C-alpha cells in the first residue's frame, strides 16, 4: 500500500493519497484545489488516480475533486446521506452507510458519521494483503486529534437556524458508535491545529482510536448528552465569513480551474486605473514593512499561513483586488487564494513599484507602547478596542475595552469612535496590525496600534474578567 499525507498549512487542511502499488491505482481523499500536487505524487510513484473521495460538503476550503477528476478521468465518490439539502448537484457515485469502494486490492468501507454536517461520512480502510482487519479511518471533520467536529457551522456560518442542537445530538450518536471501533485503528483527520472547524485540535497529524478514547474531551462526556452538548457548543471560534460561500460552491456546478492562475504584474498605468475604479489594494508585506510606508486606503493582510482566512473574512466574492507582493510570492498567494475560490485578483505590484508609483506620498505609523496606553487608560477621550475573539476576551482583557472581533470589524464601524483616540490591540500584534490598516482604509485617522497586545499588558496588570 502507498500512503501520503498532503497538508496545507495555510488552512490546516489534510488530504490523502492512498494507492495500491500492485494495481498501480490510487484514491485521493478531500483534495485541495491546486491539484498539481496529487498529479506529481501519482507520477512519481507510478500510480494512476482512479478514485476521488470526499468526507462531506466542506465549508473551509474549495475542494478540488472536480478539477482532479477533469484532469485524470477519475470517478467521484460522494455522500448520498442527509436530506435533499445535502445532495451534490453534479454527477457522482453516491455513497451510503455500509457501501464499499475497491481501489486495487484496497477496500474503503463507508461509515455515516453525521454531526458536523448531516451527510458526513468516514472511510475505514482495509489492506487485505497485510491483514483482514481495518487499519485506518479517514474521519474528515468527524473526529480530530484531541477534538471533534463542530456542529454549529451550519447555523453560525450558513444561517441555518436550529441546526446546531440537532447536529450535536447526531454527533453524540456517531461518537457512541466510534467507541466500538478497535483501539489500534489509526485516525487520519481532515484538519489540524489552527483550523476553525474545531476549538482544540491537536498539532500532530494522526492518532488512534484507543488514544482518542483516553484523551479526547468529547469521548469522556458520552455518559451525559446534556453536558456533552453544552461543552461542544461553547467556546467555538467565530466561523470565517467565506464559509457560507464554500458550502455553496462545493455543492453546485461551478467553473473549474485546473491550473494555478498566474496573477499579472501591473504597470503604473494599469495600477492607477485600478485605483481609479476603486479596486481594493491588499498589501501582503509584514506589519513592520507596512508601518514604514503604506498607501492610503490599503489593507495590510500579510502573506502568512492565515492569509487566505483573512481574505475570506474581508473580501467579497466576485470583487476584484490588487495585491502588493514580492514577485517570488505571487504563485504562493495565487495558490492560497484559489484554495478558497477567490479567483478575482486583478493583478499585483511589487514593493519597489509601490515606492515608485507613490511619488514619495507613502504614509507611516509607529505602534503605541504599553507605557503610553497605561498613561491614557483613565482618559475619557480614548476607546480601546480588543479585536480578539470572544473566548479570548472572556479569558482576560483590559478594563473598559470594547470587544470587536477583527473578522466582523468592517461590519461594526459604527461602534468605533471618530471623535476619541482609538487604540486597537489583540493578543500579540498580528491581528491588531490588520485591524489598524482596515480602520485607516475606512477613514479613521484617530487610530493607533498597541502592538504589544494582551500578552504584554497581562504581564504587569491584573486580569479583568
């Protein structure tokens, strides 16, 4: 048997290539959209991709199943569980609980594991040439390392009211069945630490059924459904705004992008035309580089592992944008954008072009220090805005601070003072730098960035909870 984990750090998303070397065939589970990765793996190992499997209709990334099928001729194998709202709108091989998929000598048994979503399935792998017992379970967003899939996304991200309690009950039942599996079976989940699909995902890529029985908080509460539901639904991170669009695009017919798009480099005329059209400019440099010289009206969303997530929060689909990025980062940015279906990049300019095109008119700022904030804390003329999530805020915050989560900041500008001195902060500076740039772009010239954030403040101040 051939096995390879493909892990996208930008979305903390795992996909898998599992092949039968004797038959020269392979299956891919939950592929990302830049599918050239799987083509290279298959070619390097003399395998033909014949099967493409999905665990569910994903919310956090645009699945590349159809792109991969178009390039390889492989067949799609997708869930047919759930009601009519959870049926894929394009041709596929429909799977029900108890079905078996054969890939060469390998078999995948289909388990219906609802809770995260109604149609969710998992794949139990057996390699009969090695043993007649199942050896791996591909759990998607059902069971993670140390956590389980959240059932509230349909309600919180997609607006499907009343679904989270139903999902919690379904997940309770699915986990009860999970407990009956043999302890030695390996668990290969769809996400790792950093994903918004759970609240306490582990950083290691895999686990076993037995280990999860010992350490997974959710499995320890299966004797009390009420306590399980309460804990499951509390403290979940805010689902990014783009999740609702992913649910839609992963379910319906859409345009396929079978190669990584090339983002064109703009000259001065094209860039000026873009600005004249009101196209949003996204500066992907580091916060310190942005602070040392930025163009009025630009968002600073650095090219880090969270780039695509913040783009999904702040940019509407179908709306063009221009990037400021080093030329050697253009392909990386294109991949991160295509993974969430954000295909509307108008072009990019380099930092060198930015300085050239600005004709010396760049702005700059210096973060405000903890000492300066301390001196201002009792002033009636300041507003302190904590852009961390609600769980972080409840765990400790600067007394008197307003909690406006960064992802929803553009929708809550009416809560930001235009008269007072506004100081934004987060935990240690990264999110606050983005928030500062958004507020500046929205016309707030009275804003400052406390880059030290709560990590710095809490070292010398009493927690206010």
